[in-house]
């Protein structure tokens, strides 16, 4: 392995560990000492890759900033399928909410780069809804995309409080009502249950 490949592999190990610990226990609760110890490296080695905890937080969130996967499914199925995936994720047993919202809430620093990344993530998801709604030729894709995003955020918050993945199914049904009101034909096929 080359030196660059070794460095990239170590950064990936650090980020994988930070992701698991930050998401599972909280950004404030997990120090760089804990991350370094978990990996079996010195704190200095960690700081050679990420000079501060803030830079590690930014890298952790940036790593999670992925666009929604492309799909050949019809737009309405993609939109409703988003809520079905959310239900399965919540039911998976390791769900702690949205990592971006969690970071903003934990850090409580409006100027922190985490806030910009969280906003970018939310806008990316809203844009995904909007693009699908444009394909469905709804009258106000901007407003409807925001409403759908609010349903997702509400389902996530309710799942944290209630511990019940069925809140995502309720959000899916609310999304179907909004889509119908916008003139979208909703397929009659039965909704698959969580798998």
C-alpha cells in the first residue's frame, strides 16, 4: 500500500468509528479520546488526520450527505417509497433520528459548519421531492416538496418520542392525501409492510 492509500484507509477507519459513536451516543458525549481508543490509535494520530473535533464532525456529516438513490420507478412510487424506507429504518433497532438534526441540536452553535451541512442535506431532500413533483406536473412543487419534507421530519421526531415505526406509515398516508389533493393519481397496489 502506498502512503496515500494508508492515509485514506486510516481516515476511513476514523470516520467509520466516529460515525458509529457520534450517531449512537451523541457528538457531545463522544470525545476524540474515545474514538482513538476504539480504533487503537493515539489521539495524536487522529489529530494528524483531523486537526480538531470540529473538523471530524464536519467530515462525519459530509460523509452522510448523499443524494437519494436514482430509481426508474414512477415518481409517485418513489415519493411514497421514501416513507416506506423510513419505516423500515426506524424499525431496524438502531434508529436515533436524523444525524443532521441531532448535530445541530447537540452543538447549539449557529455558526458551526454542521448547520450548513444540515441545511444542505434538508435542501437536497426537498429538491429530490420537488424534482419528482415537477415530473408529476403538480401546480406548486416548491410548496408540496416542503410539505413532504415536513412529514418526513415529523415522522422522525415522532418515532424518537414514541419508539414506533408506524408513525412513518401514518406520514406516508398523509403524503398520499397531499398528493391526491394536488391531482396525483395514487396507485391502488397494497403498500408493502416493513421487511
